[in-house]
C-alpha cells in the first residue's frame, strides 16, 4: 500500500448553537493514501461537508475543531497556527466546491480569478500566470479563448471544469472535492469524473471526493469512507465496499442509488426514516432506529470502529453476520418502503 | 444590442414622465388663485413688454392653445422673464445651476466616501458594542432636519468660533476672472465647507447603511468563502471580493441620491444664503416671481428624472451579469 | 418575495389587530414605542403641561417685555423668544402640530398607496399599467419643491401641506403593495375563492387586504417621519400655517431673529432635538417592524 498523505485521527467538530454544542463530526478516523481518490459518502447532514471544510480550516464562525488531529504530510493541520495553515491553503490543499456558479465571483472574468491565485498565491509573474491559465484550461478541456468570459457566460459543466482548473492551478498534493458533480446531469457528470480521474492519475494527486451519491463513489473512488450522523461507520477499498459491505447502512445506501455506468434501471429502495437529531443523538448505535437488523445491544451500546477484516473497518455489532444480512438486505421489503 | 433595447424603453418612459411633470407644472401655475396672466406678467411691466409676452405665450388664447405654446416654448428653452430680475429665466437658472451642482456633488462625494468606508467597517465589526452604539447614531442623522443641522453648524463654526463665513459663495468685494478661478479659490471653498458638510452629514447614512447590509450579505457568499480557502490575504477577501460586490447597489444609489439631495438643497441653500436653484425657488415663490419659480422647479425636475435614468444605466453598466449577458 | 401572510383563522377586527401587532420584542422598537407614547401624551395634554400660551407675549413683573430670557430666568424653563414667548410651551404645543401632521400624512400615504397597489396588483393589465406609470410620474416630481409650491400658492394651512405630501409620497407604498398583491394573487386560496365564485370585492376585502395591512402599516410608520421633517422645512421656509405653533415654525422664528448670531442655543437646539427624537423613534419602530415582518432581512 502507498504512503499515507493524510491521516484523520479521532476528529471531532462541534457547532455552537445557542448554549448547546452540536457535534457534527464525532471521533472520526480514516487515512488518505498518496495518489488515491477517497470517497466520503453519506446522507446530507452526516458531517461529510463539515469534515471536508475542516481540512481547509475555513469553517463556519460558530464551528470549531473540538478534538483530534489531521496529520498531513507530517504536520497536524488541526494544531498549526493560522499563518502556517494559510501558507498550505491552495498550494498543498485545494478545494472544488459544489456550486461553481456561486463560488466564482460574478464581477470578475474567469481569467482574473485564475490569475489571482497564480500570482497572489503562486508568486508567478503576469506572463507566467497567463501561460499557466491557458495550460490549465486546455487540461480541463475548455477553449482558452473563453478565459475572458464572465462566470455567468459559462455553462454549468464549464464552470465545474473551471473550478477544477482553479483547484489544480498550484499543483496541490490534496484536492478536496465537495459534491463536485451533484448539480450536473448524468452525462456531464460522467465526463467530468472521467476528466478528474485522468488528471488525478497523470498528476499523482490525492483526492477526497465528498458525495451523497454512492454511484459516484463506485465510479471513481479507490477507497470509500461511509459516514452516518457524524460517525465513520465503514471504511475500506471501494470494490470490497460494494461487493461485501459489512454495515447495514452501506447495504441500504447501495439500494438507494442508480448505477452511474448503466444509468440505472433497477428499482431504487430508499432507507426509511431520517438521520437522528445531533443535538440529542441516540444512545447506542446511531443507525439503530432505522436499521432493520438492530438488536437490544445495538440500541444500548455504541459499536466501536474496528478492523473486521484486513484493511476493512466497520462500526457494527453484527459485522460477523454480514454475509447473511446482505442476502436479506437485497429484498426491498426489508427496508420497510417496498409498497 | 440586447442591452440597448431596455435602456431605450426606459429612456422613452422617462421622457413621458418628464412630459407629465411639465404638464402638472403648467396646470399648477395656471390654476393657482388670481389672474391667470400673473404666471407670466408682472403688473409693473410696461405696456409694450406686457403686449410682447402675451403674444409670446399666447396668454389671450384658450387654455389648450396656451398649453401647446408653452410646450413649444419649452422645447426652445424659452421660460419667460423673471419679474424681479427683468432677465430671461433660462439665463438666471443657468447662472445658478453650477452653484447647486457643486454643492450637491461635493457633499455627496464626501458622504459616499465616508459612508462606504464606514459601512464596510461596521459590517466587519458586526455584533460589537461599537456597532450597537453607531447604528442608532446613524439613524439619528437621518432623522435630523437638514436645515437645523445647518443652523447648528453655522452657530458653532461661524458665529461662535469664527472659522468659516456665514453665507454666500465669496466675500463681499472679491472678484475673479473666471468661474474656474472662483471655484478653486480658498475664498469660495471656505464658503462651501459648512453647507457641504451639512448635506454630507445628512446624506452619509444612506450609503453607510446600504453598504453595511450589502457587505453582511456578500460576506456569506460562496465566492467569499472560496477566497478564504484559496488563502488570499484578508484584505483581498474583504476588499477585492466583498466590497467590490457590495458596492454595486451603493453606486446605483448615488444617482438617486443626487435627485434627493437637490430637493434637500432647497432648505440648506436658504440657511447659508447659497445662491443656488433651491434658494432661488424659495425666493421666487415667496416673491410671487412665477416664471422664475416655474423655471427653477422644472430644472430640478429635469435633474431628478435624468438621475433616475442614470441610476438604471449605471446598474446595467456596473454589473457584468447584465452588461455581458 | 416577503411572506407576510396571516393565518386566516380569526376574523374581522381580531385579524387586523393580529396583522398590525407591534414589535415590542426589539429593544430599539420598544424605546421608539415609549417615545411615541410620551409624544402622544404631550400632544394631547399640551394645555395642561405647557405653563404658558405659546403665542402669548409675556411681560416681567416690572412690566418689561420678557424677551430673550435665558433658561431658568423668571421661571422660564427654556427661556423666551425675542418676542417674549415661552420656548418650553412652544415645544410642548409643537408636539401637537407634529402629531397631527405626522399621523394624517401617514394615514393618507398608507391609504392611497394601498388602494393603488391593490387595484394595480389585483386587476393587472391596463389598470396596472396606468397606475404604475402614475407612480413613475410621482417619482419624477421633486418632492420638497412640489410641497413648497402647493403650500405657498394655496391657503396657508397644515392640511394643504399634508395633502401635497400625500400626493407624492404614496408612490413607494403603492409599488410595494402591488408586488405583494401579485404574489398573494398567485396563491392557492385566492385562486380557490375565485373558483368558488367569490366576487372581486369579497376576495380583496377578505383574503388580500388582511395580508397587506402589515406592509401598509410599515410604510405608514415610515411616512410619519417624512411628514414631520417636511412640515418643519415648509414652516422654516415661511410657507407654513401661521396660526400653528410647530417646531419648524420655532426654528424659522429663531433663524429670522438672529438667534444664531446671538448664540441663543437654548432657542434653536430644543426644537431640533424634539424632531430628531420623534422621527428616529419612528425609524426604530419601522425597523423593528420590518424585522418582525421579514426576519431574513435582519442582519
């Protein structure tokens, strides 16, 4: 296995809401190997976006990193000074936002926004930056003639490509992509994911791909971390996750999304119920209230994240019965929404 | 071009508005109590003068004919003769317009410069004690009668401290070779200072509050968050991306403020005996110099309407989402 | 579009009261309401509070004209004017003029604006086009010069000034109410009432009016301040009602009597402060009201 670029260790992130602390990410741990795409998947509100933003340390005013470490190339991102952190931003860790429309400044031309990063953060001269901008646009497949356009003149797909170009501008080690294709239609999604994949291979990048869509994970990610209600519930390589999931939530998630490759014709089965309120999370396993396989133990005691098989981490009391549970999970009736 | 058409429609609309205002003006001065001829003819004019004016303005004709004569005269810039000055109204107005425009623009430039900076600063300091004290203070400046503020400044800085002259545009007995020389002289500028500050203090609240609330909105935008994630310096984040976006509606409001300011000038010019259009309007109305009052009113209306148009235009021009559609 | 819809459960007067509920939760608005309460009390009880008739020319015990007395002299709280009138009494009576002007103008502005907005928004088409062009014209009229000319050329009275203000100021209210009506009209229950065959009048009164009342009230409360400031300007310029003692009149009196050159701050500062107090109280109330109606606009 390749070297580890980033290692998240027992990371907790809390939002202060009134007098209460809401823990959006709770004791999460996982590794990102050098040169791999790691998916971070879960329903909205599971803490995956909070986690992604924590890697840049640009988080909401009322949020704070409460505990844990983020070891990045030998340094703890959580512990370093704001000055040191700012030095790393975009040069080492860049970000692809979900909505490229709102994340490009509407009053400046796209070129200006690329040059801004290349010159302010990359220390390039104007000529160097211009040449690099053209190169970047060619890399992501946009006609460099469109550099002088304003963001609103781009199509949704072009904006997302521009956002990728922007993220690659300074040759970062790690790119955090927050739902980069969610707003696009399936065909464009696939084109952009293909592009991202080939760029990632060519440049030897590490990518964290945040998504709610397990088919995106299946399509592009080497490894996958499944999150539920602020907790990491399963973490292994993607092929294993899809073929032999150990956690019932992963099994349910798999049923709930179409396959990106076959443009999905199968029946989709959503998981009934909704994630728990993080102000007052359930006592035992957080998924227990929605889990068709939950036992008394699940409801009373929280399962720890353990290595159930080689390089396969899961937080479930019944992980050893997974093979049987998988059979049952195939039946839509199990999830209580078959009708 | 696609951006030109709505602009042309708007221009046309405002031409219609101008026509409507001109018509209201005509009726207002024609329907006032007393002799309808009084709108143009002073009893002290000589018989020949009266005769000539009756012919020029068709005052012996029915009302509707007078109306068309009036429109025709207006199109040629013919506004009649002032009763008091015995000179053409248009000439008199053109003489006073520069004074009013200088006062208006200088005060608004000061007000907007201060208001934009202070508004951005207040947004930066949101939820602080400083903000809690500053906001009601700013609202109170909007609640002041402008002329009263002028009186207070006049009493303190002119009568008590003697730092500035009490009124007019220059000291008695001084003369200048050209208007440019006058306007750039220390004498003129010291006369300008107090009325300018009066209007500026009153006007800064609008850009300040607008800038502040826009900044608060813009700083929540994704592109500002992205600028932080890019590791750009705080000044680049706040000024280049925050303020630049928040400024757009503030700049548009500048043109509208010119129109409002011109109306506020009416009282402040009176306090400082500033020979501008507003004071002239008041004096003309008080002295029943109808042609002059009508002319001054019309000129103010033209500036107000033009500024409304410029506000639209500015908005289109400054926002690339519209100008590069 | 701001959603100000009121749950149509209670009916009639109860619903109106529910619609115009006062923003007592906001500290600034509460301060504004207290100032308003004091202001209204002063206006009503002016004859009881004011020690003198505000227009009476007063004499000292030695039968000299009691002119230009300083605050405290001869028992005059704020001193006297050059004509020997009691300044404090004028301030008290000025509240009455301000109240009268502010509230009547606000009522007229809110009323005209709401009716125009209702008609334009509800009937649309030509009615809408006509009324909105009318609003454009009102926006093209220089407000203060217009009020000056009307006040000067008509009988000098507070009412003519108020009418002149209302003739222009309805424009903002009209536009806002119109867009509110447009959004209300597209909602289910108005459509439903139509299908059931309710008459236009019934729909307007029953379903639309209660929902625009808060906005009318908001714009009315903003107009109070405008009206008081404008009346002060008109009086200051000498076009006001000569029989009414208003704060603007006091300032004109002080200005014309060289109070500035004579540093008679006690004469011209109090009327200005009175205006600021009442007008900013109005601002605080309307701001609190706005936050109540459109919470998302507040910071």
